[in-house]
């Protein structure tokens, strides 16, 4: 703001403060009047121009979303599936792991609009008919958790890991990577295959044991 060269410094400061205060009040009023209202989980807000339809834990769900919304935020904020946890929010800790068409993904790095026609399974969808999934049972029996925050992602990775192993998929530490080669699910294999899931409490020994149980290795 320009000022009269004859104004004293104190008067110039007073005019500047009054001017910026009026501007801030005007912008606040515009923001209050123009802010879109959230009318519900499936409401099509002005910026939510994409609809996506997929199956979640066996049920068909449809959402109208901003194309930038991640699967993690859609699950937690729109669908109230809060079993999937937000940890690092950058694909490093694995707390947000879910299954998409049977394959594990970091939901914090997956855009929800890419799920059209796909099957999503979260920790809430593992049990069937009131019976816990074998991975959930193994984690309980092996006491493979402490604070429990990472546990949903650990269990989802365990489920995917066992499926990958049974289909003969090798890992970085597999000695024989030829198609059809027999792979022993050693503790090193389990640790490598679970390396995308971090447990800040350090329950790794029991997590490895739980995965071994689910894969059919039995208790050591």
C-alpha cells in the first residue's frame, strides 16, 4: 500500500494494518459462502466428478470421488472401514495394506478411481460366517502384536504372502527362481516377503511364527 510521503511512520503502519484486516475479512466471507458442503458419502460435490463402482468385502459399493482420493481415505472417511490404518501415508510402513483382486497393495498409494470393477478385501472382510480367518487366529495364538496398530496390515500381507507362496512365486531371497521350482518357506523367506510391513513395537519373531503357522509349517 502506498502512503503519502508526509504521513508519519506510525500513521502508515495504522493504514496498512487496517487495509490488510479488511482484505482478510472479505476473503473469509467469500470462503464461507463458497465452500462446498458434504451432503453424504455418495454426494457428488463440485470437485468430485468421478464415480467408481467396485466390490468391497463381497458387497458392491459406488462412490463419487475427487480423482485424487486414495483408496485408504475412501475406505476410512467415506466407507467407515477404519480397520485399515493410516501410518506413514507414503507406502513405506504397510499399515494400510489391503487386497485388490487378491493381490496386496498399499491403499495409501492407490487411487480409488482405478478400482472400477475390482474386488477389494480389507481386514473386516477376512472372517466368514463369524469365524476368524486362520491368519487372525495365528496372530492371536502367537501373540504377534503389541500396540496392534500395524496388525491389520500385517495380517493382510500374511494372507497374500501365503497365497503367493502356494502359487510358486519366488522372492528376492529364493534360491531357485525357475518356474515350478520348489521353494521352502524358511524364516528368511518370510522375513523378506513381509519386509514391506513395519512393526514399531518389534514383534517380528512372533509375526514370522504366525506366518509359518498359516502356511502350514506348524508351531516350532
